[in-house]
């Protein structure tokens, strides 16, 4: 399928598409890419590619040397640290969400239910499941009503998402993850903070263990 960009905002589109391909593991951590290769892939000149690479370098996704561009690869310790940070940030978000949750949030609850129903599709692709997984969590966290906290959470997700796509995309992990999602929503509706926070920790630990196993196998 063609990846050519035809919209007028070329710089923005190149940046967003390149970022998305890195974030979803389509361009894997540790890969070397060239400006010409990306320009050809997207059907653009090298100028918007250079701008996108500068932005992604500043965000910590790429390392740029004289003749090469490398997608940054995290060590297992660094991935572990990101999951610890996720746990702290998302726990805080849940606490604020539950403080704000009231009878006026029926539409938001319905939206979360619809996301989970879409994830139940037996024919769903790994990529779509992971995309909806992110949407489910971040939709819930919006009820914390803190754009600053939400942005911090999204930034951490972006760093670890490639590893979720590459190493935790199995049917078994989806089934178990989905059970946990439904429980999370149930605890959320009941405003059972302790149960929800405990489940969040378990949910993140399970995801990290899947990534840990995949990284160790790939390095062996």
C-alpha cells in the first residue's frame, strides 16, 4: 500500500508518520535509517525528512551521527524504569479520576465500554488491539482533568510503545489483558480505588514481563 503523502502540511505529516512508525515498532529500535530512504518511502524531498528527524532527535527517539540515523534502543533496565514511572503517574491519574467521577460521566463510561467491545473482536489485528489498548487507558485518564499529567503519561507511553507492539503482541496476552481491562472498568465505576490501583500494578507488571521475556530471547 502506498505511503505517499499528498497533503499540504508536508513537514507535519512526515514527522507524524515517521513518529508513528517508530512508536509502533514498524521501524524497530536499533534500526539504522537514512534520510533518502524515508524521503523515498513517503514520496517527499529530503527537507521535511530532515526537519522530522531533528524533532524526533530532540524527543529522544533518534540518535543522529554524521552519516547515519539510528532509532534509539532501550535496555531492559530502561524499559523497567519506564514501567515504574508509568505506574506512579497512572496511579496518580486514577486517584484524581475517581475524585472527579460522578453521574454526569455516563457518556465517558459508555465510551470505555465501546472500546473494550471493539477489542473483543476475534479477528482484530495486533496493531489495532494495541492502538485500542492505549485509547482505553488514556480515555480513562482524561477524567483526571489534568492536561499536564495526561501529557506526561502519553510521553512515557510513547517511549515504551514500540516494545509493547513487538514483544507483548500475543493472543494469550490479549485475552488476559482484556480480562483485566473489564475488571479495571468495573472497579472504576464502583470507585474502588484500592482494588483498581492493585489491578493497575498487576496489569503493568504483566506487560513488562512479556516485554522482558521477548527482549531476553532476542538478545540470547
